[in-house]
């Protein structure tokens, strides 16, 4: 649940002991602990955000914080995003952990209280933490070869627009993809694609239109998805926010996913059938380059 070590202070990520933020303090990861009664642990009663960092800069930071605020409001978790000073917290974590490229994870639960399905009394302090993960984002080999995807039924809860920590089904599907020897799963309702396990799904039609699912309770309003739509509009690409089927995706000119850590990632195969010529699409890679260029803009 927390960013704590599980082995006597041994770091969970890499060889360097990270500094993490927990409930107003900066502590070594091995010293970061939360109550066993935390509702995030017992009920998945928590929300989260993941922001990418390139050259020590947080990408789409304000959009991520805005979505965090929305998730908290939808879940009625009392946490004042503006008053917490997240800009300073995240900057401090980047500095203390010498993070150049990677991600920052933020999680806020309803707090700790004796186990009860009913929410605890007003005034129960939320559990708030954040930590960094160093990783290569731009130089991702998968961008060169493309993702291979399989489809599976979407059996998640109905409020997928709230970024909660209820990720068990997504985790199970990622393991199913691994067992099948592919990269990930697109979740479907009947034959209609909703989204990936942790990404928004997109296609480019034979007419050159960018198609992505319309917003609603059925998908997460992706921050990268939003930025990409803006880039597409500026590039003169027609954008259609609507339902599309497995067959339409398989017959598309190109396909890709968007997420905070994958940016724009080409999809070259769906359920064993090649998309286009089976190689990362030209338009997809141009959009990926445009997104990274925008993210690494003027300091």
C-alpha cells in the first residue's frame, strides 16, 4: 500500500534509498509506513495520479492535479489539492531523488479508521503520499517495434472515469497478456473497445482521421489523450471521439495507445492480426515526436 520497504529498509526500486513524501513529511522509503486500518488498503478507497518527468520537469502537471482534484470530489475524499502545495512537494521529491527522467506517483486515501463499510466520521485525516521512480521514457524500445495487443472482456467497475486504486482486474489482464506472449490487453464491451488496461486506445482510419473513445463513465479521461487531441487539431488532423470496434481497429491504417508513461505508443497487432503493414505507423510516430517535443519545450 505505502512506499515502504519490505525487507529491513532495503530499497524497493533500484539501489538508491529514495526520499518519499508521507503525510506532510519527507522520509526515507524504509521509514514510510501506514496503518493496517487505512481504507486504501482495506477497501481500495483511494485515488492516485502518475506524472511523467523529463529533464527534471513534470509533464502536464496542472492537468494531472486537476484530474486528481476531480477524482477526490467524485469519491468525496477531503483533501485540498491547492492548499497542500503539490508544486513544491513534487519539486522537492525530484530534487532529493535526483530524478532526471521517470515518474512521480501520488496517492490519497480516505484515511485510517476501524473497519466499516460506512465512511469514517468527517475530519478523519486522509493518508497522503508520493514517490518517484526513475525509468527511461523517451528511449523506449517498444516504440520502435510496436505493441502487440489482445482483447478481453471489460469486467471493471462502472466508474472508470475516477482514477482509483481499484486496479486488480487491470493487473490480472496484464498478467494474461504476459502469459500470451504479448504486450497488453485492450478491454472490450461486446466488440466495442473501451480502453487499455492502463492506457487510452486510439486508431487512425484509412481516411487519416484520429479516432478515440468518447468520454464518460466507461473510460479514464487521459491527460496524455487530451494533449494529443490538441496536437492533432493543431496539425490539421480530424479527430473523432466515438466508439469503435475490434474489427475497425484491426482494419485501421494505424493504432496506438496514450498514457503518462508511454506517451504515444504504436500498436502493430490486435488479436494476432496485423494493423496496417504491421509496423509502427508514420502518423503515430509523428504524433509521438510532437508530444515529446511539446513536453520538452522551452524551460
